C-alpha cells in the first residue's frame, strides 16, 4: 500500500516547507470549537508526516491515519506518542468515534469519483461522535481550476535544492484532473530525479455537501476556508 507522495516522502517536508501549518491548524480548530466547544478527541485523516498532529496533540487527544507507510513512518518519528494507522480513507474502521475529524490540504481529491467520495465521507462520518465536527479541505473546485497549466516550484537550503515542475490537465466531462510532478533534487552527494502522478477529483461544492448529507451529516460549504482559499466542507453529526 502506498500513497501518491510515496516516491517523495523522504523529502516531502523540505519541499513543502512554505506551508503555514500553525495558521492552518488554528483556523481549522476555531471552526471545530465554534461548533463543538468541548471537543476533546480528533482524528486527522490523510495525516501525512504528522505536522498538524504535532500542533494539535497539545489541544486534543489525537490519532492519525494515512495510506502511505513512508509518510506514517515520518509522522511516527515526529509524534511517537500519537497512535497512527495505515489505511485507505475510503474503507477504515478504528472501532471508536471522535469529536472532530479532519481531512486537509486537498487530500479528499484522491477520492476522485463520486463513488469514492461517498465512501470516504461515509467512513469519516461513521467515526464521528454525536455533536462531532468533520472538516474537509477539497482540491480545486471547478470554478477555481484553470487547466491546462505548467508550473515550477523551487525550494532551497544550504545543503539541498529542489526544483519541481508540474503539469496539470483536466477533463471537464469527468471532473477529474491529471497532474504530473517531476522533481530534481540536488545535494552535495549528487542528484536524483523523481516523478509523481496525481489523479484527483475536481468536486463542486454541492457534490461535497451532498456526500456529507448522504452520510447523515448536516453540512455546509465555506467558499474561502483556510489561507489556501480552496474552501471547506464542514459537517456536523
């Protein structure tokens, strides 16, 4: 079992060092607290390398879940006291419920069809306690995606430099985006070239809300969401 970032998990945090985890976590926590002030437990689905968990472990009883063993290994080293699970977010059962569940940084996009989206939202909803809050940050919505595009991202430290090119195409009929990343990473020891392929669903807000409704949640879509401005699906049980 491996996730979409498996080829680059060993340098993922360096490549995405520009992400504001602290500000992002604060925004999401405020949304949770506004709806469930007494929330004490939180499950972070698609937790990646555990940087949200590192922040929230001081605020909640936290657990994490991710499909990729490499990412979970990094998260385990970061937050060794936090229980972590390797599982597909469309089909998991942890045997308990939580006051809050998050799925952030567009990870839900990997549920790229309506059927997979329903399965993922339903699996998360089943793990919500009464009064619990689900916060899901989508991939780009149809209104915000403007393919095709090519882009480049450069990240650099004293002993490491990375250039990542990306190519994005989207099929408007299927609502599925196809993205290819190519990384060139150079250290004093040498260079490596790594490629990734990301197939993601461009789900409109109403589809996300409908999926949450089918899972038994009262849901709304915040069109702004976090500083990433990709919006947020917010559901409550």
